[in-house]
């Protein structure tokens, strides 16, 4: 049985535990969120975490940061093509995203 072709990427992530206020229940809760490695301060981590939370959860502070871990992520080629945005054509010109077309934008 052969393997199906797929796209793989190795990404380093860290688990950040934060204390957050739930505005609906009025309680504090601890949440652990996985973010890409690269944030050096707690403020930078909060800027990355805030958009990932629902609107009724307000992050308060970073409680703990786990050491970075490296994971290999895999996606089948059809799934990748369905979810990917076209970055640019082989000629290096900026393009619009639109299916499998590679339309050049004139500037």
C-alpha cells in the first residue's frame, strides 16, 4: 500500500496558558492556546492570542509559556489546493487570487 501524496510543513509552536475573563459567566478561567514561536514578550503573545478568542473572552495576562515544540503538519494535495491562496506566478508579478488562474495585475 503506497502513501498518498501530501504537503508537509514543520512548524515550531509554543503552548501559552493565559488567565481570561469570561464576560458571559463573569468568571475567570485558564486557557491554553497554541501559537507559532516568534513572540518574545508576553505583550506580543497577547497580540497573537487575542484574535483567536471569541469576543466574550477577554485575555488578562500570560501565566505560563511551555518550551517550543516542533510538529509536522500534513495536508492532502486536493485539500491544500482548495484552501490555498495563489501567492504569485512564476514570472514574479503580483497576482489576484482566483481559482487556478494567474492573472497579472498591471501597476
